[in-house]
C-alpha cells in the first residue's frame, strides 16, 4: 500500500488555500496535561519540574533512577538525503513516526533537537515539525522555551569574560593572546560578528586582539551538554575544555580558569531534558541542538537514554543528510551506548529533482515543474546515502515525502528505483493525517528494529590514528578518492597525536549542501575529487577532534529575505508568521 506523505516547507505547501496552517492546527489541538503524558512513561508528578503549560523538565533524581534501573527499548534513527536549503522533512517524519508507533499499539517516544533562533529567523522559520506531526507548544519551543539556549550562551561567554580578565590582571596563565581559540557565542545569525576586534578603547579594556562570534549551536558547550550523561560528567567535560594556548603552546583549559563549577551551575537545569508532547499526545523530549555540519548534530544523550529507558521505541533524528548526522551518530554518539536498531532515510521528489537538475543555487519555481526524468537522475544521491547506512550495518526504510506539486509519475520514479535496488520504501501521510498516516512507516520501521538484520558497527576503530579516521570518513562516507592535508592541518595532527588526543573520534565540519566539500556539486560525485582538510583542533570537553574542510561558517548569516520579516505579534499577544 502506498500512503502519501506531505511536508510543509513554505506557506503554499499545505495543499490549498483553504487548508489550515501549522499554527492553526497547533492552536486547535487539545493537549493533555503534561503529568498524564509523563504517566504514559511511568513517571509521576513528583518526577516533573513544570516549566509552563504543557512543558516540564525531568527532575535529576528521576533521571538517575530511570537510567540506573530500566530495560532499553529499540532506537530508530531518522536521517535523509541531501536536501534543498529549506530542509527535507526529517522532523515531521520523526514526530509522525513516533505517533504512528503509538497508533499501531506500541509505546513510542520522540526525541528531537531544540530549534536555534538563527534558523528560526533565517531561512527555515519555525522548526519542530508541521501539520498533524508537530511537537507542542510550538511557539514556546521555537522561541525561548525553557531557557536552555540562553544558559548555554551565558556559560560559553563566561569563559570569554574570565579569560580576558585573567589576561588583564597580570596574565598569570601566560596566555598567548594571539592563540585564543575560544570565540564568543550568540544564538542568532549575524555575519558582521564573524570577525571582530576586542579590547579597543585603552588599556583598561584589555589588549586589542582579533576575536569572533559563533552561533550557540556551534559552541563546544552545546556539544558537551549533549554528550554528557550526568552532572558530574558535565563538570569533568567542561574542566578539560581548551580555550587558549600559552607562550609554550600548551593548552589553557576551563580548569585553569577555575570556572567549571560556575559553568555547571549555569547549566544544571539545561542538562535536564524537556518533556513535551506531539499533537496527538505522544511523549516527546526536545533537548539540545548542535548543528550537524559544524558539530555532531543530534539531541542530548540524556534525552535519548531516557527515551530508550521509558519507551519501547525511541524515534530520534540526526541533522542534515546521512553523510553528516548519521555518520556522526554512528561514529561519535553511538560510542556512548545508544546504537541504532533501524533507520529511516527521508527523501522527497524536490530533493531528488534538485540533484537531477544539478541545481545551484536553488530555483524553487523550477523544482515545482513536473520532471520524472530529473527525479530519476537525482537518485544517485539517494543511493549514496543508502550506502552509508548499509556500511554501518543498520537496516533501513526509505520514506518519501509527497508535496502537493509532486506528480504520480515523479513519486513512482522513486518507488520504482527503490524496488529495483531492494530498498524497503513507504510513502507516508504524517503531515496530513498524523499517526494514522504514518502507520505503514511505523509497521515497517518496527519490523526492521525487531529483526535480526542489523549488525551495527562504527566505521573505524578508536585506536586508529586521526589521519586514518579522517580518510575513512572521506572515502567511505563522502566518496572522495583521497584526502589532502594542508601543511597547517598536518602540523595540527602531529601535535594532537603527541598531546594524547589521537584516541578520540573525529567530527568533520563540511557543507550540508553536497556529499563533497563543494556545495555546488550535486548528486553523489565519487572518486573524482579529493577532500581538503585545512585545520584540526581538539574539542577536548566534547571528546572529539574537529576537522575543518571546505568553507563552513560557524556563524551563519541571514538570507536576503529572512523569515523574521514575515513574523509579528498582535495587541493580544498572538504570534503570526513563526511557522
């Protein structure tokens, strides 16, 4: 049976002028008391710290109790093909699948990342699903929510302020001001802050030096929070975080600054997962938000472990396509004890057409024109990402997201291709029909998770040297013929190995717009290109080595027509344009 899946990217993707908007659907929903949602998971009222209507953080003692004494469920990881800049619908798929599992009588739990205000006001607008597959309360989740992002930003900038103060008052740590690696952070897209100069205005303001800002989602503090499994672990990770180097080129850490306790104090509540619900009352954790192109791209480890402990099936997503989020989940996150039992590879006609037409930049009007041949030509991208999942030994199903402008011939082109290649394929209607529309996808994903087909393994051993780990990701995941390390990168690797960071996994920073390091190349170019690595440095707190490739920005900019221009609030406090 083929079921239609719709995903709303822009206001005209809802299926007609008379169709309700995401906001209208969200506001019309009758939500359950959050205590009842928690009760489905076996949690009591005393296990909750209410944060407003329909929102609660889980109390620390409940987290510890649950994780120490619980059977683990099955993990279904939602990933995707390389999407257009407006996204691929992974979050709708994730939320819809969680609802679908409950629809077929299973106890499904959803875990997704918290939206960053940068993308919210940038090109994507509001996040956290759409249609009848949303997490609620949508407005709160997309704006300040429980303050996690603000706590992260403050903790991050406490490091900058303390470091500058130490330098100003005698510089007892012998910090080389030209080797300060810690940028400031802001949860907003602001290109003017990528490169700045601080310390102007005289000696009382510190020595003038070049500085910069990164978006909070790119902060190592975000990565630390999302990979820590306890408050004690959080504090230890913060302590070993490198912020600068001294005149002898030795690392200066947060421990040297003496502020890991203060940072942990700021983050103690942010570490606790946020419990909300989907539009159908399915329990959902919304927690953490690292980007997958510049960090590891998944929600918090604590949220995943809670979901696995409290539900039969946890549905979570990995950022961007399988070459980014799925790879990092498999090679970084899974080493913390949360390996996937099955995967969902999300795609859409417009995504395949995007690659088949070799389109850069994107012409969205052209993507709405029927073109089954272009869809077929773009299937190389789907095959590439399917191959990545297969290399990890994870069984998967292809989920096709149907938009109103898609033709039957275009949809059939994807189905036929998947059947020829032997991929299970489902077209789901989670956007329009919620859990009922994702029932077939739920049955398929559940069957794969329960099967003996999977044999998950990371792609490289942790004992391999850093260069070999990078080469493995480049050749086996991206399809590069080889890796070119610049002289600076080669020196970085030698220093990192000498300093004892060689036993860490690698986190490659790469464009999300292509499987290569060139955003303009579409499809899945293989063996005709070489990945260039220009810099490597340790995120010692997070526990991985960051590898910079191409020209990936840690502080995005707003587009020419940011989503913020269409947002407003009336005199009664009613928000518009956020979704």
